[in-house]
C-alpha cells in the first residue's frame, strides 16, 4: 500500500479540476496570430467550457495562438471581464448546469472543448457529468460535430491504470466523468468526438515532452500547459476522431508512472 503522504500527493495531482489542485492562471494578453498562423486553424470559432482556470484557461491561449476565436462560458463576472479584454475571446457569464445557457453560448461555433470538473468535496449533482453532458447535448442540437472532452485517467477503460487507493479517493468524481464519456460514446455516434484523459496534473511550465497514447493502462504526471497543447493538437487532428487517448509525460518521474515504455499516438 502506498504511504499516506504519497497517496495524498497523487490524489491532488490526478483530480483534473479539484479546487485544491488548480492554480488559476493569471490574466494575460495573448498576441494576435499572424495571418500565416491563422490559416492553420481548422476551426474558426471554438466553444470552451471550463476556461476560467487550469487546463481550460491554457487551452484558450493555445487556441488563440493557432488562429481560432474562442467563445468561453464562465460563471464569474470578473473572469469574463479579464477574458473579454483579450483579442479573439468572447466570454459569456452563465452556468454550465443549465443546458439552454450552454446551447445559447455555443451557437455559431464549429467545435467545442470541455474541461469541466469539480472537487471531491462537491455534494449533489456533479458538474463532471451534468455540465459535460450539457455541452455534448448542446453540440448535438446545434450540429457542432467536433467535440473534445477532457476527463481523467481512472475513467472507463483506464480504470485499472489508477492505483486502487487513488481510485477510491476520487471515485465519485471519476464515475461522474465516466458517465459523461459514455453519453458521448454511446449516443453521439455521428459526432467526431475525442476524449483526452490526463494523468496526474502539475502547474509547472511545459516540458514539450508530453504525449497522447491509446494505451489505457498508462498513467503518469503531466503539466497542465502540456495537456492544453495536446488537447488543441487533438482538436486539429482528424486521426483523433472517435479516439480515447491518455495524456502523460514520459520524461517526468512520479510514484505512479507506468514502468513500461509507452507508444505515442501519432497526430
């Protein structure tokens, strides 16, 4: 059994959207992309749910850098004000628990990314399931076929990758995320969806060594900025459509890293 100190450290990293795990990114100005960069963007208007902090906030930066415009749904007025000060971002204040609010915000977009998630301390209805399901349903109603759902290692087919003690600690969160995955997989068969499951998250600068893999038994540490880069690359690559991918960084040593060599998914 893992020592308690190691277990608590792993749990804090693995939970994708825990309030304790996230370190909000400071508001910053992103330089507008050059005309040559803008031509690289496959999707012009990308809806982002969960973009107020953590991976979602970094996803916004990466989308802007490649030339996409971003429509972000956020819950707080101050966050919306900061995001709206950035060229290329339209932030809308609303609650992802309300499906119609999500649908109205997404209207006019040609792709959607959701990194919504909650904490182990949350009670009652979980944003990990309901919020993500509302994004998926809204995309279906509006005909937005390209969807990237960011969940976590420990969901679905990656259940065995998470150490037992970690899974039990995060069980309610992981099962809620898994339910959202199942909605996307089972009922939106005409959508060009992708699911990205990061391993343990850290807020250090990007290493540039992170990978996506189809190996659902893989787990390891990864920095949030690297996750954001992989999510946007996943969005842009047709090879990732209807794929479930794990995001890890083989260059980072951690207590729960996969010991075997992991084959990278070629984007």
